[in-house]
């Protein structure tokens, strides 16, 4: 396994060197996955609007729609995708050929059956995907993966490779239970991945804060896991209006409560990144982690 990972890594490094790129100083986007324990909590809508909020604050974002079977990022934007990640393998297209542009010049890749294909592809396609992903990573500040509800063997491998995971839930007991189960399952396989907790569709901020405290206490007691609370998004009728109009609510209704909340969450997240910034040279990159898991 180690030999396979080493060979894959050496091939990518040779590709960098042959194109005149510095291996040691190459910039790579931060990788972030957004998950929920169950469907219906507004994960894709948050992923889209959060990505746009980051983009508005001067960051270059690439949003992957990996909610397989329920992919709807393009629907929320009122666009029709021409390509998905499947075209990368079936037609040999480059990643930049299937990346599309959304509002605020947001880069995104439409959903499809791609994730299963990625982890079941042969070695040649796997190398091609990794080299394409690494090349694209150098052009963005953040790569955000909008994951499907629940966790499969394929999605677990990707989740174990990202730098950070957002756990989105609501205040409903069933949603909280499923969110905790997802947290526990990932933590069993890798307890070092940082999580951040977000609550959506909350009736008010006090209820959200108390709910977050309960979930944080359970995670700390039973998993020995810190679960920082990043914020909440209110149950805002303008969100539904924006969905019906197929326009992201941070653009359609920028002054509504939900839009202000998402903007504040993006600001807090970026500020937290600045405070916690340390040298990442000693940490394996997202692509390097995927190399090991693929091997």
C-alpha cells in the first residue's frame, strides 16, 4: 500500500517539476466538506449560499455538488448543467472544461453519479483525476464538497481526506440524532479531523445556542470530540421565496435574516482561519491524503 501511494505521489511531483512548478511552495486550496445526518435540513442551499458569501468576500471558491441522486445545486441557481464529473472519465475532458460559472462568478461542478465512479475507476483514470484535481486546487482558495445525506464507503474516503467538516443540522430531535451518528461514524475512523457545528432553520438564536450546547456536551462526553459552534441560520420565509425563484437567497434577498446570518458565518469562518493559521508544510494535503486512501 505504501509503495503504491509513494509511486502515485512521485508521478504527481514529476508532473509538477516538468511543468516548472515548485513542489514545496505550490499553493493548494483548503478543502471543506458540508454534511448532514439526514436529508431535508437545507444542506445544499447552505452550501451554495455560503460559497457565494465566501466569493463575495474576495475568495475564489470551487463548489462540488456530490449529493448523488439528489444533486440540485444547479436547480437552486436556475441553471442547466452541460457536464458533470462523469465527463472527466468517460470523455477524457479536463476538469476546467466541466467547471461552470454561477452567480458572483462562483465556480461549480454539477452533480451526477461521479463519486462512485471516482472510487471504482482503474489506476489510470485515478491518476488522471488526482492530477486534474491538484491542478485545479492551485487556482482556488477553497474547494467545498456538498455531500449527500448519509455516509457510504465512497464518501467516507473523501471525508477522511478533507481538512475540515461542517456538520449541518436543525433543532429537531431526529435531525440531531442523525447528525451525532454521522459525527460518531467519521470520528471512529479518524478523530483528528476538525468539525464545526451549524444549525439551520432555527426558530430563534437562543434555542439554537442551547441546542448546540447539548450536542457539544454529548460529543465531548462520549466521543472526546470538540465541536465548535460556528452559528445558525433562522427559519426565514425569504429562503423559500428564493428557492421558488431559483436564485440564491444571499443575492435575491441580501438583507433578509438568513442572508445576514450566512454572511456573518462566512466572516467568522474566515476570521477563525486567520487566527488559527499555521504552516501547512508539515500537514499532508487533501490530494496527498486521497493518494493514500486510493492506494
